């Protein structure tokens, strides 16, 4: 079982360009999440989806958009990249949302550099 | 505001015991998680505490005191492969995880 896959592994992007980070899970999890991880800071939630067809804003949603057309895929789009979006992006999933003891499983991450 | 505090870095010796502390102030509490993250890799789940007390899982144990807003992760019989960052995260009243910045643990022979 692959779990969660992310693509690309890394990317260098010119400021102002758009990009979509892909995330796919094969665990049939209902909930999915996008985080960014920056040095010295904890993981910060960008957007989440409790179930297919629904999405919500996290702590740092500005400059990012998501969609959840089906259970497996949760792409993250940067419409017009800025250098402050340079970060490592992790996609995660959990069996469900809104319950305690809700272990999240993480993808391998995408390292994005915006120049 | 919501806040999770843990030491930035700790050093320990192979074979020894180390305790990594985490204090938190959050809006609501639905449990505390510990994750391990090796450099360049994804975080992986270690433990979950929602009731006060100690949960033991092999060489790793996790403790919680809700009244003190405090948890620790105890690692025994340290091995070189335990060199990693350890992330503390609290599930708030909206069932979202609030993450600490992580503690980088360096194991020396």
C-alpha cells in the first residue's frame, strides 16, 4: 500500500507563476490536510477537507486554494507564487475528522523554492 | 492565543534516557500527540494521550497532565536511529492539530 504520495518531490518556481502540488491517498481516508513547515515554526495548516466535496481554511490559507473532487485526491494550488511561499509542504490524511485520537498520516513532502 | 512550547534542541548519549517536555495553552483540548520526524522525511505518529498519566509503548513513553498543560516524551535505551525531531501537537476544540516547532534530538555515541 502506497499510503500518501505527493508530487513533485521538489520544485523551483519563478515568482508570479502558478503551480499545483499534487496529493493522492489510497487509504480511503475521509479527511485530508495541507501543511507547510518552516524552520523554527511548527507545522501550519493551510487548508483541510473533512470529506470529498468540502474544504475549509486553516491557519494560513492566503495565496493558496484547494479542491476535493473525490476521496483520493487533494491538490493545492498557488495562483501567483511569492518568495514567502518557499517552504516544505506536507499533505496528510486521517480516517475521519472531528473526533479525538485522530492519527494523521503524512506524505513525503514537496520542497518548494520561489525565486 | 494558542501556544505549544518545547525545547529547540537536546543532546543525549546512546544507551541513555532522555525526556522531552511540551507545555501548551490551547482553546480546548481533545488530546495530545507526539510525532517523530527524521531529517528530510515525513512526521510519523508515536503516541496519543487524552487522559492524565503515563502511556508506555516499548522504549517510548508519553505522559500527560491536563491541569498543568504539560506533557513529556520519554525515550529509553537510546539508539542512534532515535536522532530526529520530536513534534508535540495538541488537538483543540475544533479537532484541529496545533503543532509545536519540534525538538531536535541529537544522539552521541
